[in-house]
């Protein structure tokens, strides 16, 4: 993959993520960002997904509010990227394409993983008591995030997969 | 290449989690230690506060009474230390201390020598039998304590109000002002409520009427506290002054 093409792709996808985060900020946690990052990891690999995560989080938090949570959001999305990569590798060893429904359910679970990792910030500050209360208070919003992921994955995956695979093949030729 | 990235990412995530875990466990341990030490210091602070209140009260009385009540203090202190050595809990001793202070304030408001004499005798006696002491003091526990507070409201040239207010213990400076202005039918403009209440105007004299830096402030015993009027708790005998500051 040539550097320029990679950077331009990261720029475009990060712009989509940032725009969606800012446009949908009135809806609690229902964002396509996690789904788009997962799809990009599936097609372009782990390093691409992590780069996309960094750009998305830092630039969108310039608008939404920068803080210590920025680091934890990056960490949470890196964990999501890693788990996606592990699942993809598992399917590669089986010589199968991951079915879309399995990936949608996986993205649903990633909503809770994201919430858990972001809540670890409170564990660092106030110990296990604060973490439990913070995480249980945010469980409803994690559920919204998970549901959002599920539907956005079902909407985005067929469209973006086609475009990404075409892009990848063009580059290989 | 891609395999290596996966390995490094896994390593990075694991190191992050371990770091978060170590910091979190360290913090939770230190906060637990802090909590337990705070409770101890709170009990100590309460005791010190009670003692200082007692001493303040004695300084207000005249010298004869001062000697007597100093003796009472010593006696009551000895009394407390004796009780501490007995297996009774620390909370019990603190309540008896509070009862002691209540008794002190009541006697000072009456300011009768025979009353203080009576008190010395009453506290000296139970140093022998602590049960007797508690039996005597329990009926006072139910009474609501009343504080006597003097209040003065200074406008620009004139004094808007000057008087004294009786109020329950644990009320704030704002409550005192409210009780007084309600009784005198003086209009008060305020914003906020509870501990964050802010006085905007008294008797038609509002903030910003005399320049952008004008408004109402208060002093307690000649000192401006650094907290709002809704969160400063008054003590017995406090002198509260509300004054209007302005610069033109």
C-alpha cells in the first residue's frame, strides 16, 4: 500500500468519523465510529485501524472536549481493533469469510468493551468503588452504544466492504 | 509485518492495563488509609472544637466565674478521660461533651453566678458516678438549642437594621438575615438557594447600583469569611454585620 494512498484514505475515513461524532452528538453514544473502525481493520489490517483511531479521537475531541478520557478512548478503540483482528485471524485459519450477522453481534459486544475500557479511567482515579459505580451508571449508555454499533454495522458493512475491497484490489494491481 | 504489529499492540494494551491496575490499586489503598485516618482526626477535631468553645465561653464571663469554670473544664476533662479509659465507645464520650457545652452555653446566656456554682457542683459530683451524670443530662438532649446572634445592616449612609436574633443552632448567616428581615418587613433580593444563596439587594439597595464593583458583603465578629452566607454556620454570640461596598 503506498503511503500517499494510505494517508488519504485515513484522512477521508477520519473525516467521516469526526463528522458523524459531531453530527450525532445529540444522540447518546449512537455513532458509526466503532463500526467503521472495525470494517477498516477487517479490510486494511490492524495498523490502519490504529492510525484511524488516533486521528479520529484526537481531532474529534478538539471539538467535543479534550481531557484524560482522550487517552482512554484511544486505548478502548485499540482494544476493539485488536479483538477484531484476532477474530479475523481466527476465521482466516478456518478459511472462511466471517458472516455478517456474527460480525454485527461482535460489534454489539464491542460497545460494552469500549465502555469498560473508558471506565477504567475512574478505577485509576478512585479505586474499585468509584469504578463500579461509574461503570454501572454508564451501563445504559453502553447498551445504546452497542445497539448503535449493531445497526450501523448492518448498514455500513455491505456498502463499505464493497468500496474498500475494490480500493484494495486496485492497489494490488 | 502485520503479525508484528499485532504482537506489539497486544503488548501495548497489556502494559496499559497493568499500569492502570497498579495505579488504581495503589490509589484505592491510599484512599482507604486516608478515610480511616480522617475518621480518627474528625473525632479529635470535634473534641478540640468543643474544648475551644468552652474556653471561649469562659473568657467572656468575668474573672470570678472564669476561675470556677476553668475548674469545671478541668473536672470535666478528667471526667472524660476517665470515661475513655472505661470500655464505653468514643461516640458516647463525644455526645457527653456536647451536652457539657450545651450546658455551658445555657448558663452563659443566663449569666447567673449561682447557676454556675450549681453547675460546678453538679459536674463535680458525677465524677464519682458517671451514671448519675448521664441521667441528669439526658433530658437536655431533646431541647433545641437557641443561639443569640446580633445583626447589623449598614447601607451607604444609614443603618438599615440593627438588632439581635434568636436562632436554632446550625443555621447559616443567611438564615439569620432572613429571620430578621422577615420580622422587620425589610425586602431582600436573592438568587440561588441553600448553601449557594447570594444576596443581591437589601431594602431596595441592590448590587451594581453604585458602580460595577458594588454589592452586599458580610462580616462575622469583624472578619469576612471566605464562604458564602448560606454555608457559614453561626455560633452563639456572633456579631454579624452586612455592609454595602461600592467604589465610584
